[in-house]
C-alpha cells in the first residue's frame, strides 16, 4: 500500500516504539510452494518469450522453460530427492539452463544451495561441507575447482552450461522424455518449507548457509511487474537480488534477460538499448559507475521504468546525476534488505527529496531501533535496526548458536545495522555494527586479510579496514607495524596478499601504510576506526610514506 506520494505507507506506534508497514493478506494458499505457483504461471501464454540470453543469443518460450524445468524436477523425483536435507548445490553464472535447474528444484520441493563461483576453493568447500548436497551443478569452467569437493561429499557433478567427457550435463537431462501427468510436489504448509539456501557470514567471517522459506514476501512486493516488462539483474542466484529476479519473472510473466558477463557500464547500456530493459536491480556502486560514465545518456536508458539499487548508499550528487538520465521520478529507488529476512525490508521511491534514506517499510514488516543499553528508540533515536517479518525461519544450517544470535526468541532479526527513523517514518542506515566489508559486490572481513599479512616475518601488527570508493565499495587498506630492522616496503605487502589470496576483491586496493603503532582502546584492543582515521589523515599529508593502488 502506497501513500498519496507513491511511497510505502509506514506508521509508528509511540507506545510500543515499533514502526510497521501496511498489513496485506497473501493471495496464495499456504500449502503451496513457490514452485507450484511458478509451475501454474508458466502454463499461461506458452508461446510468449520468457528468457533471452544475451551471451549466446538464445530465446526460450514459457512452454520451453516449463518443459526444461519439469524434466529437472522429474529427474530429482526419480532420484528420491524427498527430504529438505536432499539438496542440490548450484555454483553457476547466469547461463541458459540455470533457471531450469532452479525451477526444477522448486517444482520438486528440493532446496538448492547457491554459492558464488568467484569464492575461494576453501570457502566453497566449507560451505558445501555444511549442507552436503547430493548433486553439485557447476559451469564447465569451474569443474576442476569443484571436482574434489564433489568426490569428498560423494556427490554427483552435473555441468550447467556445456559438456565435458565423462561428466553428466543438464543438456543430457533435457533429452529425457517427459510424462504427461507430471505435477509438482505437494506439502502441508509448503510456505514454511525451505526453498533455497544462500550464503552469508557471521562477525567471525565463518561461512554460514542461510535458509529461505517459500514465503510470498520474496515476490509479492513486486506485483507492479507484468508481461510488458523486461527484467535484468547482474546478480547470480547466490544473491538475494538474483533470486528475487528469478522468481518474479516466472510469477508475473515478464521477460527474463540474462548475461554471463559481469557488470560493466558499457555492457549494461548495450543491454538496455538492445533489449529495452524496463526493470533492474543492481549494487549501489553500479549506479555510481553509470552516473559517472561519459557514455551514459537519457536516450540509452529510455526504456527503464524501475531502477532499484541496494547494498549501500550513494552520494547525493551521484543520485541527482543518475536521475538526470531517467525519464521520470520514482524510477530510481534505494532498497534495503537482508538475506536472512528473505526479502527487501524498505523501499525509497523518493531518492530526490530523501536521498540519504533507504525508505519506508514494506508490507507486513515491523522494525524497532534499540540503542547499546537495550532501550527502544523513537524518531531520530539512533540504535541497531531490529526487523520482524512474521514468518518461519529455519536459521543457518548446522549453526544453532549463530541462528539464535541473528534472530531472538520473539522473532526479531538483529540486522547489525545502526540507524534511525526520521519524522516522516523514513529509515536511515548510518553504519554497519559488524565489521563486514563489501568490494565490487563481494563481501569479506578485515581479519581474513589481516591473518594473511600477519604471516609475513617482518610484520609485528596489522590492522585492515575499508576505504569507501563510490564505484567499487570498501577497498581493503592496511596499517602495518614492522619489526625492528625490517627493510620491507609497502609494495611487498601488497604483492604478498596478491600471491596468497586467490580472489581479487580481498586484495589491498586501498593501499598500505607503515606506522609506529596502532591506535588501541582502553582494554588493549585495536581501534579499527581510529586506525582508519589516522590512515586517511596521513594520506593527505605524506603520500610518500605509503602507496595507494589504483589498478583494481
């Protein structure tokens, strides 16, 4: 429900000190799974184009997608995938048959555990050790990366986007005949059954497997979508935004546009011009890249009616510049969500007059603000954001302690974000309570990089933090205390990290500085914020004491 200005309606209860979005009843029976809903929706207008792959220039009708997904669902049924613990691991980019694999899992009530293929081998192995999928689906390019993981789990490996000698492929499964009487699996209270498992990390950086139920909140907030919309998201299915796009396309009958290429401004502009993209959701850094790209203009973005961004804030000047390329107000929207909640929490349609806000609460969402002493806050009161969505959450797989820390016994999620509501009931996020950083859309923790640098014999102490860059996110930077007599140079630390950390998003893109000591709090712990402040101060005064890497 929207107010007179087109923004989500949010009210504040001054007695309970709780903000609430409007109350809406779902249209769907609670015994239905999302897979059952999608199965019925794909049967409508079977000859309409459902998916376009920009990468291989292929198109699938709704009928073809339904047939392909049903064959995957039949295969899982025949392999006795019946329990919620009978999982499929999915580590793939957005290629032609990824959606069929995901929908097939949903048809059979089989949760898929999506993991980003860009993660390090050890992280991938740790995640799949938690959930122990019986099948691992991967791109041909990542087969060697996952082969030993599959062997250790005794899991079958199936390639998604091509064939390898002696390895089963999705293309092989699609050659099997299909029974005429197939129906998706049915369950009592299918809404509560685990639909998918995405990845997150706790404050220690230990990988966690986040369960998501078959909640309608994943898609019902996007009911404005329809057959005239072309949806595109650069996210793979291990991101909540990728999953939202997958589900909404099927439920609301849009055209799903995919590409296996990573986000770039040139590629996005090309997609918009060629395919008339009307809806997209992207990272805040992508908006900054678009707004500041010399090739961006209103003509190339003329088809956009919904440009959502999430994952952080954008500068006011950037939002104004981006708005100048869009054909109307209300197109550029800031979205705030949490993987554990399984949906977006708030939406800001009004980025022009409220550019620093993440907007008002969506339907059936409640939020309260709690300060460090546990006191509930009213408008303008700063504290941790706690969220309640009124639905079942099965928690983190195999991690009951972290589950209890994230969601308390009353059902409130502890987001780890510090913020406040203004007098118009708009939510503002000030900072992360946790140390998690995000660079080019990939999350990491400072201590992961610190542990590597600390292995250098000449390093006595190290503190890693993020230097925010609007187009990239939190670039890792390090302040290092050297051992007496060391001849080490900043570039040696950067080189050591590049050599010993295989993924680029954890490299020291923010630079290295040598310092005589690290700022510490009264209890002797390193004060990361104070170290960062000193680093930034010195950066403007003595550039010859450290290097800043600009080649990302």
